[in-house]
C-alpha cells in the first residue's frame, strides 16, 4: 500500500508568520482603500464580534504546545473579524473596483487563518513525529 503524500500543513512558526504578514498586507491595502464601514451596521457587527470572542472558541486539549494555543486563539480572532466583513456586505466600498479590491485584500487573510487553525490542531501530531 502506498502512503499518501503529506498534507500541506504549515508548522506553527510558519502559520504564525503567514498570519502576521497577511494581516499587515491587508491592513495596508484596506487603509489605503478607506473602505471601513461605519454607522449602526458596523457597530452591530463589532458588537457581535466582541460577543463571539468573549464566548470563547474551541480550545485545545491539555498537552498541546503553548504556541499552538496562541496560534489557535489568533487564528480564531482573525476568522471572527473576517467573517462579518463578508456577511455585512462591502463595508464602506461604493464602487465595484473598491468592492473587488476589498475582497482581494481579505481573501489571503481568510486563507492563512484557516491554515493556522490546521497547524494549531495538528501541532500535537507534529510533536509526536519529532
């Protein structure tokens, strides 16, 4: 029986670095575009984000490395921020080009947040392999 090729799972260090880079890049683009939403809809989205963050998310079982816990928490917070950005429309973007640029800036953040979640959940298995 042939072994399957290894999954594309980043290390915790790679995941943390990718997430930080994606956040920096998206922040630069979104600040330049100035497409942040404001008003009651934005306030409601921010309140919902805070409530979900306070309610807590998945936790890792005892024995996971501290870095995995940190990466998981960061990835979950980023996921909580990106999700309402898609659910609440296009923020302050009014032109189609602004909407497309905003989505293009958020897409890599969402992707690396998912990869970071996988890295955190997979950390125990990677530790055993060492």
